[in-house]
C-alpha cells in the first residue's frame, strides 16, 4: 500500500515536470499556430547552459539558472524575430520544417561543444533530502520540481486570463489580421512570447537535469513527452496539459516499477489508448 | 486632413485600385459607395496599412504616412472597423474593448464615455463576444475602434446583415462620433443611407473613383448608374 502511494506520487511529480516541458509547446501552438520540433533539443540546450554556468562560476545549479534565464530569453526573442517570424502564419508545415532543421543543428552543435558524454547537474545535499509524512517517503528534489512546475503553469494561466498581455495573446491567436488593427505588433509580440517560452524551457531544463543525466541526443525524447502531455490534455488548455503530463508520468513510473525497461513504453500505450477514446484530448473541445 | 493621392494597389497580379484620389477633412463624414469588388475595402485597408502602398499615397496633415504598420496608423489616429465586425472570439466584450483602449491613444473616448453613448453594452460586458446579436457585435466593433481615440474612423460595411432597427442604433452611435468631432469614412452598400448621413460622397467602380460630390445635392439616379456601371 505504502509503496503504491509512493509510486503514484512519484508519477504525479514526474508528470508535473512533463507538463512544464509541454507548456512552451502549448503556448507556441496556441498563440502562434506553430509547432516547434526543436523544443526537446532546446530543453537539452538549457540543461547544458546551466551545467556550463555551474562550471564557470562554481555557483549551485539554482543560482547558475538565474544567469541562464536572461540568456535563454534573448535567444528565444532573436530566434523568433529573425528566423521563425519569416515562416509563421503562412502554413503549419514551414515552421515544422524550419524547426526540424534547427533541431538537427542544435544536436550537432551540442555534440561538438560538449562531446557526446552524458552529463548531469549535481543538486548536492538536496538530492539526498527526503520528507516522510505518514510513513510515505518523498524526495525533496522531485517535490520541489513538481511545485515549481505547477506554480509556473498556474502563473501562466493567470497571465493569459487576466492581463493585457494575455488578452493580446488570445486576440492574436483568434485573428492576427484584426489584432494588428487594434495595435498589436504581432511580430514583436511573438518574439516576446518565444522569449518567455525559452525562459520556461530553461527552468524545465534545470529541473530535468537535476533528476536525470542528459546527453546531446536526449532532445527528441523530451519532445515526445512534451507532445504527449499537450495532446493528451487537449490543445490550448494549460490545466489539460498538467493533467496530460501527470497521466503520462504516472504511467511511466508504474511501467518502470513493473520492469525497468517498461517505463516509457507504458506511457506511450496509455497515450494511444486515451487518444482512441478521446481524440480531442481530455480538456479539448470536440470540434477543435 | 487625410488625403489619398494617386493610390494604386494590387494583390499579386490583380490590380485592385487605379490612381485613386480622395480627401477627408477633420470632423467630416464622407461616404464611399460602390458595388461589390469596386475596391472600397481595399482602399480602407490600404489607408490603415493592411495593404502595402507607397508612402506618398496616403497623407495625414501633409505628412506621407502610406505603407506604415497598422499600429503606427492607429497611434496617429486612423482606425478601421473591419467588414464583418471581426470581434475576438476568445475574448469577452469588455476584453475586446480593453485591448484597443490600452494600445490606442489617450483621448476623449474612455470606457465610461462609450457606455454613456451605448448603454446597452453595459449589461453585456462579461459575455463572450460571439454570444451577442449582429447589431450588438457591430456596436462593440465600432466601440473597439473608438477607444483607440482616432481622428479618422473608417467603417467598412457597418450595416451589412443587420436588421433595420439595429442599423438605426449603429448610425445613432456614428452620429455621436461625428458630434465629438471625429471624421468618419463610411463604406456602404445602401446608397440612400450613405448619402443621408454624409456631407460628401465618392462612388467607386472597378478600382476607380467615377463620381464624387456633395451628398446633399447628389442625384440619386446618377449615383446609381455610376454604382452599377450600366
């Protein structure tokens, strides 16, 4: 019983992180109508940048991350402004191809700069800490990453619903042409959005790298989990993405408990079954 | 003074406007009539920057402002109420208005002022914009443009598809806009209505201005002939 609860909790905490992976995908799809195939590789890039910042400064990963965030924002802003804006809004395929190319370039760049060796971020004592309410032991690090993930998803949801920024985001997503008529500079706006997406990627990357070793080719797998969370939850719903991530994460942890190689497999199976039953996703609108 | 000088515009291979000249004085109401495909919408879209045109083709107070972005035109006081209303479906009525209020210029039009003129909107503010009737949506669309505090309000087919009663309400709002000293350009299919509410008119046909004059002395038969081109 106790073990079942622990497994379940671990799954939920892993899933919250997957939902944070998915947040950026969900936003770029929702606001700019584009799919970023390089999303997973950008997560890995964020992990390497944080790792490099730790090495260069000797700070703990959390402080090093603070240095990485503005760098990632600028990277995202410029990538959107100078590269992605050229293809966005024309068709779904052009951004798909372009970001696929970026994905390949990134993987090779990372391999060139950091070699193909596996790396990890060391959390120090934090990795060993645990709490055990009612006899159930929970790692502090997974708990922290889950709390940060949920907090970021919640903040994003609040921003979209209640601020001028969020209203502009929904307006430009509804109708970019009319959005320009009410003074939304869509290209600059998209650049800011992608900058913020990159910030969320950097945070997700650091949390991921604290739990799991990573290598330059780890991107596509991250992309897959992100996608599964977003699609399973239903496009355009941030809480849906959280639910989707939690389901995938729980299935993976359960699978890994059954047999160590079965984790991702069970995640995919659950994803496929859920899609067969509810193709629009858990929180998606039937027509959309 | 908003003046269009020798404006030609095209979509790809198709030329939609052929050296059009048009003037709108401050606070003036100008009607722009013509059949479908005459180029009226293209003309309005060229003025606000949705269709790229040479800088000198559009002058605002003497300054060449053609070909600038929609945002720049908005901040210099030119706003468009697009054909078909085009409210943002994911935004409530209030949010539709807020976006424009925040991005536009400061000026006499505020949310309170707008609701004074259009009290019916007060009870609809939190509704999704798509749940409103066509006439109510049109009031929101005009209100949205007004809140950016334009000096020149360009209205594309504001009465299209509305009931006669709704059309009266919409024109009532445009009357108060005129009284505030805002110039209005009215693109209309309904020639009588357009002539009755404007001081001057232009009639377009196949991308050219074929007739213009004072609305009060317009000969309805001549305008109709120019309108249909027969």
